[in-house]
């Protein structure tokens, strides 16, 4: 099956610690890299994880708090210095263009940076022949969205034995894979289901950034193969979580359970926790298929 992986570059929250970098991830989809959020130190983590910057063409910023975007000018400056051909597109709230564009224009040298502002809400902001990325509106202290990466429906597999038996011309095979029946020269119709086998299932990765826990998110991430959901606090800090518009580990796990996702990864850990195992244990008490985010972790979708 073609690659669809999530690389965790940073999983800390706003206040820096020596244990974690601020939030950043890279989705590797069939060899193309898509970055989600870009906290300070992201470019160093990109190198540590040996991710090739010349494959990075799209960066998605969930919101404009510094732990999610302050690494962007430095990263783009470095990409410009490496002489990468082409351009990088940054998808971000429109206010971010006013705040970040002057600095980025000043420091990115020969790199072409295109800014694609998105509106707060549920919108498709990227699409190619194999992948769709849409935003998910969240509730934080300023406009914030999550991102869902959906692999498009795949072509069916050719049943070589039946194709040979019915003498299907090679030129017809792409149309057969796309779902067409085969009409023989004598007019006999050979159904597609005889000539093909079921396609590989399409995969979905959902990234839910800083937010209060939302019922609406459940529908947006339903059935996802992998869900990342922020889990800044333990449930005994519920009051503080509500004050800062964040989610507890238990609430993140309830969302994963109700959405029927296959696996949950929690992150954006508060600096107050020297040991994140209690966060994991709290989430696993509700949703056993939970793992902790950590720098260097690579997850298959």
C-alpha cells in the first residue's frame, strides 16, 4: 500500500519546555510532504527526522498562536537558502498574511511563497488527483481550525485471470480499473465485478488542533484511520481547560470513541506535566487504542 504517514516534529503547548518542541507535524502522502503547524524549532526537527525539504510544498497553519506558527519565517528562510526550485504554498487565516508576510518576504531569498487564506468554517482548501484536505471549525481563544486529509477512492484491481480469459484488450484496462464493463465484439457484456477485484480502502487522517471538545467534530472525523486530538490537561484540570479553550485527555478519548476512529494520538501537552503517562492512562481508560505523541514518532495511517 502506498505511503501515508504522520511524522510528529513537536507536541508541546504554548509554554516552552526542554522535553518537547512546539506543535508541528508532517504528513507524508505518497512521497509528498504536507506540514501541519510550524512552531519554533520545526526546521531543526525536519532535519533530525531526515524529511526532505524539496518535497515540502504545502504548509497548513491551524491558527495564529505563536506555538503553531512562529517557526514559519525561519523554516521558509532556510528553504530559500537551500535553492529549492518552485514554490511553497502556506494555507493560513487571512490575518496571518498581514502579520507574517512582510517578514517572510524580507527573509526568504529566492523561494516563491504563495499565501492561500482560508475562511473560518468547513472548506476544501487543497485537492489533487489522490487527496483532499478540508478544514474543521474549532472553538479556541481565536479562530482555529483542524484539518482532515482524505485519500480519494482508489481504482479497482485487475483480475488478470479473468481479463485474459475474456481477451480484454490492453488498451481497455484503464477503463476497466475505473469501473467500466467490457463489451465483447459479439455484444456480450462482461460485468466489471468479474474482471476486477475490490480496490484498497481509502484512508483518512484527522488533525484537531487547540479547541474545547466539540460534538460537531465527531461527524467530521467519523471513521478516521488515525485521529490526532489535542489533550492539554488531565480531567482534574477541567476548569483550567475551559478557561483556556483546551481539551482534557478524557474528553479527547470520548470524541475518538464516539467517532469510531481506529487509533487516537494525543498531544499539545501542558508544560506542567513532567510525565505524560497519566494523560495516556486517562485517555486509554475510555479509548484503549490511544498513543502519546512524541518527537520523532512516525505513525502509519
